[in-house]
C-alpha cells in the first residue's frame, strides 16, 4: 500500500513538472528580467547599461503617466465599489428562488463571455452621439439633449466604467451567489423566527460569512483593473486628447510606438507593484484561514 501511494505521489510530481517549469521560467524568470532591464537604458533592444532610477524618475515626471495613473485610480475605485455592490444585489435577488433564475443568470453572465474588444466596440456605438443614445433621444423630439461622454475629456473615464460594469458585474454576481448558496438554510429560518429584518441579516451575518467570496471578487476585479487595455483601445484609443490613457496602454505605447524598452519595463514594474499590493491581503487571508482550519 505504501509503495502504491509513493508511486502515485511521484506520478503527481512528474505531471506537475511542466507547470512548475512554466512558473519558474516564464512567470518568475520573465518578471525578474523585466525588473532588471527597467534599470537600464534599453531602447529598441535590451541593453545591459545600468542607469539606476533614471527610467523611474522620467516615468514619474511624464504627464501621460500621471493621467494614466489618475484614470486607473478613478476607474478602479468606481469599478471595485460598484461591481461588488451590483454583483451582491443581483446575487441576493437571484437567491430568492425566483422563477426563471437560470435565464436571468445566463443574461447577467453573458457579457463576461465577450472579449473586451467586442464590449468596447458595442459601447462605442451605444455612446456615439451620431448613432447611440443621444441620436435616439433627439429623434424622439428632445433636440437639445446632449450625451457624448466618449468625446468629453472630463467624462470619458466614466463611459469606460459603464462598459466595464456591464461586462464584469455578472461574474461577481455568480461568485456572490455561490457564497450565498453555501450558507445554511437553518440560519435563514432562525432569523425569520426571531423576526430580524432581512437587511440586518445580510449586513451583520451574511456578509461576514461571505469573506472568501468577497476577497476572491476583490482580487479578480483588482487584477482586471490594473491590466485594462483592450477596452480603452476599442472605445477611445486613449482619447480624446490622451484623457483616457491607462498604465497598460502606456506600456504598450512605450514599447512598440516609442521603442523605449526601459521606460516600458519601468511602467510594467510599477504595475507589478500594484498587483502585489492587491494580492498580499488575499494571500494573508488564505494563510490565516488555513491556520484557523
């Protein structure tokens, strides 16, 4: 029996070897390579000439990068809050065992199956003043109606938020719904017998019990915020006037348009730091949960 278990363990390690090599070589190796060359003067091709923090100093004195960071902060804060709230509300409504739950669940989750390019193009048409909402409302008689957020530098980021919510809220709804379905029915029966208001049950009992689902939702939403690129390219291309730039687009433009690898790697490293800041609480929570278990 022990020999059989030993063989199974060896087979499992051999099967996991390609994944481990991929993590070591591709993920960790390329990450360290990127961080190293962010301290060099690399342009079109990588160079080993170290320049210290020059690339980072240039990065944080570039107006385009500040705009990108500000947009990510606005987009990220709104997406994080609204996605969690909308996802939880939809999950709570579906958890009431309503008729046609499967249909509603499919409808809400369907946008997530689309690529960000498709979502961006669809919402570009919807928000286009000559084709979308503004044109429809004006054709109904309101000639003075103005709604063109994608052409307004002050509102364009909020147009991106609308498109992002449309695509991402469905996934968070499914994660929250799974968390709600994992709560014992006896809890609901006890609260009904005690006459506790349902909103108090959700706020003081249900939400604390759904920490794993909430943390997972935060991590998934946070990582999607940091690497947002396709949606911006499809909807605005960074315009108008560079007002919808984001860090991921800054990296791509620096690498392939400006042909400045050192600057692109410095921006990538700053994005990596942001991802680490998001992941550390999740890892801490997972370790703490295992210790308690």
